[in-house]
C-alpha cells in the first residue's frame, strides 16, 4: 500500500498515489520525491504555466563572464547571479527568478569549468568551503553549478588518475547536495556514483542509505557508478535491491537499462559533452550480467518482464 503524506489517504500502488498527488494537491506542496512520482506515472498532471516575459539588466553579470577565467571573477559572477535572482523573488516574480536561474546556469558552468581547468582542484575546494549545501527547502543558486563542476572534475580525475585521487570534500559535497529541493542540485549530485570504491569515503554505504528514501536518485547514481566500476557498482546494486527498506527496486534496476544503451551517456553533469571531455567506453562483463540477471530473478522483478527479457527491458 502507498500512503499520501499530506492527507493520509492510501492507495494500492505508486501509480494511483501519483494520480492523487497530481490532482488533489498543489504542485508547490509536493516534496521532490512526490514530484518525481507524478513525473514518472502521470506527467500530464505536471503544471505547465507559461512564464511571463520579463526584462532584467544582466549587463554586469555578462561582463563578468566575458573576462578571463579566474576564481575572483567567478565569485563575483556567482554573487551577481544570486543577487538578481533574489531580487526577482522579492519582487514577487517567481517566473522571472526561475528564468534567471536557468539562463545563466550553462554560462556559469562553462566559466567555472574553465577556472578549474586553469587553476585546478584548489579552485573547487575554495568554492566548496564558501557555498555549503543546505538542508533547508532551497539551496543558494550557486550550489548546483558548483555540483556540476565537481561532477566533471570527479569524472576526469578518476579517468586520468584513479579512484584514490578523488577529492573527499567534493564527494561529500555531492552527497549533501542531493537534498537540494530545487531539483537542479539533486540531479547534479548523481555524479556521486563516480566515487564508488573510494578508499576513505563510504560511497556504497551512503548509496544504500539514500536508496531507502529516494530510489529515483539512486537509479541515476548507480548509472554513473557502473561507468566508473561495474563490479563495485554491481555489488552495491545487490545490497540495495535486497534491502527490505528500499520501497521500489524497479527504479534502482533502471540504472542497468541506462548503461545498456550504447547511443547515450548520463544527462549530468549538465551542458557537458562526454565525447569531447573524456575518453570513455562501456562494455558489460559477462559475470556482471549474470549476477544482474540473478538479482532480477531473486527479487521478483522478472515476473513483470518478457520471458526473453534484456537489460533494456528493466527501464521503467
């Protein structure tokens, strides 16, 4: 049985709950996880209000982004972007604030990536120390962009130097960022999966813990983890799908179906070209595939699949 946390109504399955959430409750009232339920099962219930067109002076922000990459200029740009977003909110113009958030997301992510390329990991460490992920309803506008840069840095570092060289503070930041109720940081944090197998950070344990409350996020995290180390990721997958406290393992298995697609890569870090940024390939190991198929059978997931199911059939 699935229960609505807003009115205590109960439903036979997640689809019925999602329909209820999308029709009986305001979108702004729903948590990140419940919004994801609606998105997955009844996407037609997602509000689609057309934003009003607004004009805002972003001359100073654009001028900053035109300068040569440096940490000092970057901090000014982050501050200026946050200022105009907060001003729009204070003016009661939420659509305008949302537009500003996204309009300058990609330019700032590209600029920050250029700064890290020039100045290296210390530039990220400085930002991590200044812009902390928060446990409140909304993080500062800068945190998802920083998460984006951390994700890129983790992938490049692991590819070039191995898991032992991944920065602990960067991994910890991404894990904390998955609590971002805005959704942007929640998605960027999926690159946390690249830390699987880290010698000092308990990445696999944290993935299992997070899966008990947010299997949707874990499906994206495990996708990254499989690209990083499919053997360690498969072991982690086994721990998650056999954990009685994980509600819906279908979404966890979705990570496998994503890796089995040869024509696409993960959607985060945003605005990043995998083909241009890193040399990466993926080919399933036969032992891993055998273990995954065993897990699908052992957990009962196979009962809803075709008789001759493939890994791609695991997609929800």
